[in-house]
């Protein structure tokens, strides 16, 4: 693949080991469809969700694509009274990404990122490379070289 996203360029610059995938030439839209097209277990393909807390702080959560974020568990994990999903119209100006192409790497600011605890069960996880149609795969150890994150129970 000759196309590189900003996420891939960041990983290259930091000498972080990763694999990349493209599903740009498919009809896959949902995370589960993406996992299927890539021939991957949907439990290790993660979606990146951007939320806002009652305090107006922005938080990023990563959960397996087939799962649903439990807003109460998510709020508790970041010591907020409550959180809600950031509105799609605010995503680009807040995070620098569009809905469906959100990556925890390369956001406009370093937001607190929490990954569902199941990620530690896999050697690597797969998530958006920052552009719809592209995914990257790396270990949590490699990801930790790029962003700081914590693990927590986050799904319904």
C-alpha cells in the first residue's frame, strides 16, 4: 500500500512497529463489517469514541467494534459524574477527525484515553488509522510509545 495516513506517518517517525490494512475499496461501513472484510476477530478490532464529561473535559474510549460503550462505567473510569458522546458536528474541530475515521493517535490534543480491558488479552489490536478505509494494528506496548492510556471495564 503506498497510501499513508498521518497516523502511519506518526508511527513511522516514532519507529513504532505496526501493520496496516485498507478496506477503502469495499462497502464495509460498520466496525463489524470492517473486521469481517479484514478477516479479523471483531473482539480485537477496536472503535475509537470521543466523549465529553459533565466537567466539559473530552475523553477518548476504545472498545471492541461489536460492543456498546457503557456510559456509566466510562464516566466512573475517568472520575466524572456523567459523560455523553461528543456530537458528530463537533468531532472535527475537537479531535481533528471525522465520524468513522477517528484514531486515538494524532488527535488535536492529548485527551485521556481509556481502552477496554479486553485489549490486554490480545497480542495486538486493530483500530482506525485516522482515515475512513484504513486501519493499523499494533501491540499495547507499541501504542504506549505514542499515546498514554489506561485500561478499564467499559462495555455494557
